[in-house]
């Protein structure tokens, strides 16, 4: 345990962890079951194009969510692009800036203007009050993002989209196996989009899906993800290649066998973090509503620098030196990334909560690779760093200043 400032690895001592602890480490599947499925795929010599494993995965996901259609895709970004096109979005679409850049790029890629909306600081999800203020005659839709797997205010967003005749999509990339008012996420809006990237709670190496209860929309999306082919030599619509391959589907089916175990592991970690972080002034752990289904995939902290006297980036630096690879999230906000920063240089004026949150938020490692003793140690380092926040802040600034001076002398 680190009990003196000089014990911290940032000042040159041995890190608390000999191996790096990651945010986003994939959970292990039953390797034997995966190999059996992959062997079968090789024996059949059927690798892609709506194979039996993709069909099984789609069936299993649709059943789990309680939705009529699940259309598996090669990744979440293409799934977003196809869903956006299939529901007919154009002109302007309202989207939070506090999201992964893919949500926004999927619009701009199709020459649709993203209109950034602020978030509710309590939920970190799109702020329904601001949505109504930024609707214009060119607005055709809203994309909500269920950040951290905590659902958007679905009822209000559905009412708003109905009132203004807008399409409603949800980026549910974080929200596999999560619910809203007891109903599984994946059933709401015109369609919902999932990412099954390696870093997600549920992964197919790369992959994603669109889920919907709309039969016509599902049909359209199926065509679009397969170049618009409705049969041999018969192309009936615009399309692209959004197909998931069989090995990825086999990975998904295999991981689905262990979902409950992963949730239990994540919940145990979340509870442990909750206990250990309790009463650290200036650090707030984002809480999950345990009456809902949650995947507890994200351990999210908000740092109040005025209280801790040390800022989020300094805390991350301290943790990284100890081999705890804590991460900022969605930094610096999509509106500050290109091409949006150049298109809308003043967007930040309407996004005060987003601008505040991207400075303060950080995520910590969880998942099956992290155990109780790791969490105790990580939280001890955080508690220690905050207790000595002001001293550490001074010392880290001094070290940085000296380094910069040495650098400029060397030039
Ligand atoms: N919408 C939202 C809200 C999203 O979060 C995402 C994806 C999308 C849409 C788009 O879906 P996809 O098209 O990606 O399916 C990652 C992912 O690339 C991205 O999928 C994800 N969101 C985003 C939030 O994060 P990075 O840059 O953080 O990934 P990377 O490579 O730094 O990985 C993070 C950590 O995970 C590493 O430090 C180590 C660990 N890791 C990662 C990989 C890939 C592993 O241990 N093993 C691995 O195989 O972007």
C-alpha cells in the first residue's frame, strides 16, 4: 500500500500493479465451446452471408430483448449508418455531443447535419428540455444515447418525437442487457443500435446490430446491409456491406452462455468500488438503478476539482503510473473534434454541462480481470491522492515545469 507521497510510482517508485489494468478488457468466453463452433464453421465452409450462426445469434438477441427483429451487423458504426438511412433521416438531426464520435460521424458521413444537444448532468444523457429548443423546420430526427447503459428518458423522447413528427433512434452501444422501466433496451424508438466491439460488455470481436419492432423497417435494413440484394442478381435498393461473419457470430453465441456470470462479476466490482469510494470528498461514483437490468460495465467517477484540489487528469496520471489505465471518456466532446469544431466553432455555448463533464469524468477498470483486492488498492490510491490533493498538485506541477525547462534547454 502507498502511504507516503514519495511511494507513488509517478515519482519513480515501483507501480502498485505489476500488470496493466485496463478499462475495456474483453471478458473471456468458454474457449472450448468457441473452438467447437469455429471448427463447425470450417467444416461447413460457410463463413459469412447470413450463415446459421448469424441467424442463431439474431434469434437469441431478439428473444433476450423481446423485440421482433435483430439484424446483426459488422460493427456498430455501420449499423448506425444503415439505421439512419433506412428511417430516412436528412437535414438536421439532434444528437448529444457527449458520445463516441461514431454516433455523430454516422450522420455527417451521409451529409446530415448533427445538431449538438447538451446532457442532463445527473444522467449524462441527452437533455430533453434543450431538444425542444433546438428543433428547426429542417430537423428530421433525434438520436439518444443510453450512456453507461443507463437509459435515456425514453418516454419523454418518444412523446417529443411524436409531437414534432420526428424519427427516433437510440444508440444503445453501452446498453446490452439493460432495461428501462422493466422493458429491455432495444425495443424503443424506431430502432436501436448496438455495438459489439471488443471493449463492450458483450462482443463479437467487431460487430453490432439494429433491433426494431417495425417489420417494414427491418426488411429495408436487411436489404441495405447486403448491397440491396433481394435474391441472386436482383438489387432492389441502395445498400452497403454491413454483414457480420460467422466466426464473430459464434463468439457472440458463446459469450451469451456466460452473460449472467459477467453481470455478477461487474455488479460485485461496482459494489466494491461503491464501498471503497464512499466518503472520498470530491469523488462521485455514478450509480446504477438496481431495480432495472444493468450490465454494470462502466465504473464512472466525477471529480470535483474544487474539493479534491487535484484535477481529473492529474489523478489519471497518478493511476497510470501505478498501471491502472483509468480513462477520460468522450473527451473533449464531439463538438470539439473535426470536422465539427470547424463547422460549429461556437457549439460549446449551448453545451455547458457537456463541457463541464468532459473535464471531470473518468472510468476505472472492471470486468472479470479485476478482483476485490485490486479495487481496494485502486481506491486506496485515489483516497490517498485526494487526501494530499493540494500537495500533489503543487509537486506534479513543479515536476512538469522542470521537465519543460530541461526540454527547452536541450533544444
Ligand atoms: N456509439 C457508442 C456510444 C460507442 O461507444 C461506440 C463504440 C460506437 C457507437 C461505435 O461502435 P463500433 O463501430 O466501434 O462497433 C473504443 C472502441 O473502438 C469503440 O468501439 C468504442 N465505442 C469506444 C468507446 O472505445 P478506444 O479508442 O477506446 O479503444 P482502445 O483500442 O483504446 O481500447 C480500450 C482499451 O480496451 C485498451 O486500452 C485495452 C482494452 N482492449 C481493447 C481491445 C480492442 C483490450 O483489452 N482488448 C482489445 O481487443 O475505442
